[in-house]
C-alpha cells in the first residue's frame, strides 16, 4: 500500500474529527514542501501562505466553536458534508502530489472523514458520559489528539525530494 493512501486515510479521519484541521495542516506543510505536481492545478492555492494562515484561523475558530452548547452535532447533514468535503480536499491534494488519480484520493479522503465523524461523535459522547467530565474538556482533549496526529500525518506529504520555496520579488 502506498504512503499517500495511508496519509489520505489518516488526514481524512482528522477531517472527521475537526474539518478544518486537516486542510490547515496539509496547507502549512505545503509551504515547506512546495511540490511541482500542483503547478497549474486549482489545488496549487493550498501552497499560498495566506491560504495556509487563513485555514489555521478557521481551524482555531472551529475548535473554539465546538465547545459551545448551541453548536449542532458533527453528524448533522451540513456538518457531515463539510467534513466529507475537507477529507476529499486533502485526499485529492495528496493524490495529485503523488501523481495519482485525484478522484480516487477525494473518495478515499471523504470516506475516511465520514467514518471518523461517526466514530468520534460516539466516542466523545461515551467519554463524556463515562468520565463525568464536561463535554468541553473532553473536546479539548480531542483537539490535542487531533492536532498531534494531524501534524504527524501531514509530514512528508511532498512528492519526491522537497523543493525549496523560491521567493519572487
């Protein structure tokens, strides 16, 4: 099995836990490993600093909003669609970087996100009920797990040798 398949499954699952975290981590990594395979593709925008920083802000906002009691469940249709879209985005990007079929990557990423959304939803409910801890605290622990696993999965998402970023003045 290819490395980018497992990265796609892993980052897709991260998108199931926190939809904006997976694209933010991948985009941030692409600033370092500026792969040429994205040139000419709409996915090349993920290599832009302003996109990477914007996605980080959105990820932080999502983590904050997740703790609010009025937020809908992550398995609500619109939230589920957003998580699937985030998984598809990281999957298509990783497959494009590795010169593989983007549609396959998008499907793998979306399916991993959908599965992880349901798993994380029920795990959080069970952990909150079983531990007696407030849901927000359990959500904070989930954030730490998501970030830690996501950082490990996003590393090495470049194709071939890393290419240093060239600055144009």
